[in-house]
C-alpha cells in the first residue's frame, strides 16, 4: 500500500518548516525527533514515507530535511503565489495558489552582500521605479552597457540610480523619464556602486506618467 499524508506527517512537515526558519537552515532527522518528542526510529519511518510522497528531499546538505515545493504548498508555508495576472486584457485570477515561496529573499534571489535603497525622485519612472520605492542592489564595480546601476558621480556627494553606457572615455547616464536629460561625464570619474536587480513597489496611489 502506498504511503499516505497522515495528520502526523503533515505536522512533521510544518515542524520542519518552523525549524528551518528558526535555525536558519533545514534540520537533521535527529533534530526533528527531539523537537517532535519522538524516537529516531519513528521519525525515520515517517521520513521514508514523506520522501516517497515527494515531500522532502534528503539528497543534499548532509541528509538535512529539505521541504519540496509540493510540501510547501501542502502546508501553505511561506507566501502564496496565485499564478499570473494580466496587465493587458483581463483574465480570471486563480483562486488557489500554484505554489509558495518561503520568503521574498528567495523569490528575489537575494545574495549575501545585496542591499536595499529607497528611491527619491522621478527620474526612473519609465521602468516603474517610483518615488518611495525600494530597489535591491547587488554590489559590483562594473555593469554591462544599458544596465541600471547605483552610480557616484563627480562633484556630488550622493549616489544616483541611472541606466549606464560607456563610449570610449565617456560615461553616459540616462534617466527613464523624458523630463530628465542624459548626463555625460569622463568615464574615469564615474564610480559604479552596484547593479539594480529588483524593485519593490509600495502600494498606494501613483502619479500618471507619460513616455514621449
């Protein structure tokens, strides 16, 4: 008879999720047994069933208990993702989540060293970066032509968020708002601080912007 997802096994999945958050990483079978107040032999029996059900993955991280996407959906752990929504013609929004993401960090692909900056101004509204939004920045000293970067510019004791192009010995900083002209500086004087990898927009009214 194939294994079933019993209430006890569902509770073990929820416990694995909690231990993963509390410890900063997935637990071992022994740690799960202690937290569940069960013997290691009993835990081993249920973990074998959970693995057969495709709810845990023990292939990596020295046998640590890693929840699969199916398990997170089963226990509704993390932030639910409800499929897609139309930005053009309307479509019916899904009523049940496709899956869950454990955290915004994982959804955005945050890496060690990444940081947030709050945007002030309207020079990048053309790509949806509004005044008051946050941008996730990955530290780097170089970016590819056309990438959006945090830049220190000569003569100003502040950083700016702009699209960057380098032509020979000149660096061109381009806004995404026609009201803000492009700015050109000697390339040697422009210092890249990081590359924008994501934007976190805040809810609430937004001004209507028009691209020319």
